[in-house]
């Protein structure tokens, strides 16, 4: 189950957050938060910014990672690419073939396990409780966090910071 929410979360620096709950090697649920505080500002109040951030955060809940993390590089034509110019060319508003291939690999489920059963969605952890940073932006800001919940259970948080 993936829950997608939007609200004015304040001027905290992030456009979007994705959190996934993992049990063993399986994603069991996810939460996406989109920060309307920034999406109401002229810079980000554009359909292409909403599409990029929403697609990227939802992609994380399915297990996708970034294909490129440099906002200034040429666009790769996928929402899993950081970009200062979501419209490109090529545009970064949608997944690309590489993302589709990754999803096919992730969801082969050769072990026969299914997470389709109904579950309660846990609420997203507050920003000061994302766990330990495991990935960082070029300026040293955490962008990937892991919080251990017990034996073989974790919450992974991905943060899309507003480019400055």
C-alpha cells in the first residue's frame, strides 16, 4: 500500500519525501509527502515540477533509485533523475525504459512472497526521526536515511530537497 499526501509542511527545504517500510527483502508499504509550501511558490508552481517530484517519490516507494543525482547534468528523460529543468529536453516527468526494466527485476518474486494483503499504513516519521543518513547531497545534506525497526525491518526515507 502506498499513501500519497500533500500539505503545506513549511519552509523546511524539501519538495517531496518518500518512505518505505521493508520487511526482509520486501517493501511492505510506503508514504509520499509533497510539500505545498514550495509548490505554491513561482519557481515550483508548475505542472512539470509536480510531475517530476511526484513521479520520483512514488518511484522510490516501488524500489527505484536515482539514475543521476546532479541537478545540473543533462536530463536523462526519467523522473528518477534530479534536474533543474524538468521539461528538458528530454523531459523528466515520467519513468523511462530503464525504470521499467528495474521494476521487472525487482518484482519477479521468485520466492512466491506477496505483500498484497491489507495492512495498516504507519504514519511518516518526523524529519528529526528519519534515522541515520546513508546518502548525501554534494553539499553534505542527507538525502537518504535508514531507521532500524527490529529484526529484518527498516524504514527508508528519500528526500528531494528544493534546489537552491
